[in-house]
């Protein structure tokens, strides 16, 4: 009975992590759209060659930062998926052990 409770708790924790990751993905998408809006606003406000150069530098810096964040998100997603697979393996092993115990 305790092992079933541990399995349920682990499963709830796994689902919680996945939901948090989904929320993080949504926030990432919103921030990316906001970045595009900021760049568009700057482009409208600044005109001329020098402003385009500066805007290009800002865009490049923001893109590098987004790439770092995206890598971090993928690492978190990989960890969540690994945790899910480990939980499923443990659950399968538990069911196998229960089946052998009843034999």
C-alpha cells in the first residue's frame, strides 16, 4: 500500500513538473513576441543607417540571450522526460514484482 502511495506521489510530482514546464514555454513564447514588438518599436522610432546598426546589435544580443534560455529550457525538458521514463520503469518493475509475488 505504501509503494502505491509513493507511486501516486511521484506521478503527481511528475505532472506538476510537466505543467510548470508548459507554463514556462508559454512565458517564453510571450517574451519572444514582446521582443519582436520592442524591436519593431525601436525600428519605427529610429531611422537612418546608424540606428539600423545599433538596432542590429540589440537584436543580436537579444537573440543570443534567447538561445541561452532556449538551451536551458531544453535541458529542463530533458530532465523532466528522463524523470517520467524512470517513473514508468519503476512502475513497471513494481507491477512485475507484484505479479511474481502472487504467482
